């Protein structure tokens, strides 16, 4: 399981609000190019959103992400798909700190790519660390 953590100078409610809104993902989540649809009851369990993910350059793939669990404002668990790359389970937790919120992203491959987890972990961690840096910039620039 690849784990990335970052302390952000924003309230837990604000960080959770942005992270639980798939429409914000193209602004901060590395690889997300476009959100195509969002279920009305998102992020209720088994609700989903459609997205376009960039693979290499202009090559993109349409797929979806499903909510497994949502415990506002503490935790969000997703099953993400980006075929042909595979599937992943992503748990994002939000912990209050003296200066704001500690966000932790834990991501692990599922299905056929799961045995490759040890090889993929450094890439997953690097991607999610970059995503969390971009999330911090997005929160700073976005109206509250």
C-alpha cells in the first residue's frame, strides 16, 4: 500500500469538502483530465462518477470511480478504475492538527495488478505526494 501524507493549513471541513467533490479532481489529482458525470447521491456507498484519465500525453481513457465509504469530514474510501492500467482502492483520511489538517492517501492496486504492488508503490506514492501538493495550491486559490 502506497502512503502519502501532507499537512495543509486549512480546516478539515474545507479539505474534505474539496476532496469529496469529484468536480475538483482535474485541478489537483494527477492524471484526472475531465469529470464526465457524478451520481446525485455522491459520495454515498456505491455511488459513482465518470472521468477521463490521462495515460500518456494526449492518450486518455474513460472510466469510473465508486465510493465505498464516506465518513465526513474524517474519511473517504474509493475504488478507482483506469483501464487498462487497472483498479485501486484509495483511502483518504483527514485529521485535525494545530495548524489545519493532515491528509493521508493510502492507495493499493486491486485485481490483476495487485501482485505488482511492491514495484508500483514508489510511483503511487510520488503521484499522490504531487497530488497533495497540488491540492494545497488548489485550496489556496479556490474561493472558500
